[in-house]
C-alpha cells in the first residue's frame, strides 16, 4: 500500500481520468471514477457494520477495525492472485485473527467474524480483479461490468442462503462427505490466539523472520531498475507453494501437462478449445454436485 501511495494520490487528484486513460482503453464515460466507488465503499462498510454488530454482539469499533483491515489485506489478495493464479484467502483471514487477538482479547466469536470479513474482502477483490482484467482484454465497458457486479452481488445474497439450506439438508456439515476442515482450522486458530491452545516451539521468531523477508523483497523490487527486477523472487509465490496442499497443486500440474501436450500436438485446436474444455470440467463438477445435493435432500439418492 505504501509503495503504491503515489499512484493512489495521483488518481484522486486527477479525478481518476489521467491515470485511467493511460492504463485503460475505455473512454472516460465508461470508466468508474472515485465519485462512484468511494461513496459505495463507505456505504457498504457502514451496512456491514450495522448488520454484523447486533448479529454477533460486537462493538461498532471492532467491526470498523475488521473492515478497514480487510481493505489492506485485499491488496495482498490481488497481488497473490495476479502473480500465482491462487488467492490465499484462508491465510489472509488468519492474519486478521492475529490482529483481533489484540483488539478483542478472549473473544472467540469476534475473532472468527473478523477473519471472515477479511477473507470476504480478499475473495471479492480477487474476483473483481480477474473480471476487470478479462474485460480490459476484451475492451468491455468497466462501468457495465460494475453494474453487473452489483446485480450479481444482490443475487448471490439470496442464492448462497438457498445453496447452504440445500446442502445442509442433504448432508451433515461437518460430516463424512463434507468435513469442512478449514472451519476447524479457523476455530483452532481463534482458540490459540485467545489463550486456548499452544503452538510449536520457536513459531513466533520464525514467522517474524519470514515476514521481514517478505516485506523486504517488494521494497527491493520497487527500488531496482526495470532491467534488474527479474532478480527479485516472489515471496508470495513461494509462500503459496508452501501453504497449498498437494490436492490443489497436483491437479494443476496435470492440467498444465495436458495443456502443454495439446499445444504441441494441435496448437490451433488448443488455442480455440482449451479454455472451453477446462471451463466445462469446472462447471460440470459444480453443477453435478448441486444436482446430487437436490436428489439426496428429496430422498431420491
């Protein structure tokens, strides 16, 4: 954030148009100026605070801290997703949990909610980055995409409740088929940072050392000339490589090898159909799981 402060200030002072015209081929009447996103951001933050505060018995101050911190970690999420194609939202949520061990000590519920707010912000920022980048390549209107995002958000508020009701009525959550291991990790993390557990020896100095290295590398990248930036390794990519389990990485390796073989065997066909085939695998699995949940909840399967 500090390294990008100059660009942010230039964007606000120039009404966003000078920088946007340089980076975005869309005409000014199709771009999203700060007069649109800043009031929207403030309104959404206030709405989040007003809903979650009575729901989880948290003070407005605690939720304000959670929302502000989610804005900072969203920058990490966008950088990680842009560099590695993976958004480490769970790890980002843990950082928020560490913060709330100081902001609200002993409060496990507040700790979990703060982590959830940070993770939600990271997920949304990463998804919007990918959507807007795709629109940028296709020369689509950013403002039309922005309106579509608002419609999708409003629709998802309903659909996520329907999906949860469907799956929870068909399966035991957590249970044998949906163990929800990440939820257990979140709960254990909340207990540990609030004095309800223990960590291995020397975890704290190791984490501090890794954090110092990860903070130094982007600073070096910003200082070095363009011809030398390749010398600086990506701490984000290295961290994700250690964090992600093999059940995530091995399918990506298999997909990468399949992509490589297809491009060697039939470059034109791979160029036309690879994305379509890969998308079909992803969507097919998701749609089939919904059908299976519906059949099971209705007693058919």
